[in-house]
């Protein structure tokens, strides 16, 4: 599904260059659950942005679902993003004035659905993350864990082929983090492909494969034979 070959990314800042990715070759199959780890500045977010078609590599090739996306224009990338990728961010990135339902329905506007289909799909997505009774709430009327669940519903509403989550539990307390990992576990069980960035070992341990980056290179790439299974946490924190 995802195949990067010797991808490099150099940022130019005036006369200075930062080699964020020196050479990264990885492949991820459909249905995998992968965690990217590594110290701050090792290139995790840069790699996620390229995989998520938010940015393109300076060199090397990136094949996503059998399409070479390495040199696509911004318009082409945007189209692939809308179809294939569901993003989850550390800071949730919800629209504060919009209701949960409106937030979740947003990607469906770009996908061309009419209003009533958008609302139906958004409602189902919210129901699937345990928030059927919060559809008309605004983000600031929800707890952190509930906000992240709204963001996950939004990421899933378009039925993307990959879920990309950059530090999804970075702003959550431990118990809430586990409930979000619980949800990821279920999504993985249902066949979703998930890649998440985390620097917390106990969060990474939910994934079935851990790729460590260091200085823009893959330091290790290991299967986790004993991923964390369901722990009993209450969904409503
Ligand atoms: P991580 O997510 O592992 O902390 P990043 O991918 O964010 O690492 O950053 C890798 C390196 O690239 C760092 O040295 C960072 O300062 C640099 N970098 C990241 N984004 C940019 C950017 N937009 N412009 C310039 N340098 C950047
Ligand atoms: Mg980062």
C-alpha cells in the first residue's frame, strides 16, 4: 500500500539546509498497525507529511496504492489526500464554532455529498466512536478524549485507506490515552491501516510494528509480537 524508496527531504531556510530525511525506504501493507518512534527532530512528522501527501520528497520515490505520488502537483495531492488519508493530530484541529456533526461532515463537502447524506454519514461516524449523544455539542463542551474521538470520526468519515495519527495522545492524560488506543485497536481489528507517531513506549506497544527513526534514517523496524490488547477503560472517562 505504502512504499517509499530512498526518500529524502531537505528543507531550505535561506542559506541553510536541514536534511530532515536522509534516506528512508519502508513499505507498509494494507491492514498494518505501525508506530513511528524516535527522538524529537528525527524526521517523524516529515515522513508522516510525505506519506499523507501533505508534502513531497526532495528525492526518491513514494508509491501509494500503486500510484507514484512523488512528483504530483498540489491539486493532485489534495485529491489523493481527500480520498485516501484520514488525519488525526495531537491538537485535534477541530473548528471551534462548528458542532461535532459539522466538524465530522466537513471532509464530505469536498467529496461532493449532499447535506443530508453528509449528516447521515457524520452521525454514523460519531456513533462508531461512542459519541452519538454529543452530535450537537461544540468542541469546547467536550473533554479532551471526546474531542480526539470527534477528530477520529472526522478522519474516518470518508472511509480512507490509511489513518495517520501524529502524537494522537500527546495532549491527553494517561487513562484517556488508553481509551483512544482502545479505539485504534478496534479500528485495526476492523481492517484499517494505521500509522501513528508517538514517543511513549506504552502507546507504541499497541502497534504491531515499531519503526524507529534517528537523524533522518530508519534505525530499526521490528514486529511487536505481543501488542497490548484491550484494557478495560470506561469509554466515557
Ligand atoms: P520529529 O517529528 O521527529 O520531531 P520533524 O520531522 O518535525 O521531526 O523535523 C525533522 C527536522 O527537520 C528537524 O531538524 C526540524 O527542525 C526540521 N524541519 C521540520 N519541518 C521543517 C520546515 N517546515 N522547515 C524547516 N525545517 C524543518
Ligand atoms: Mg513531530
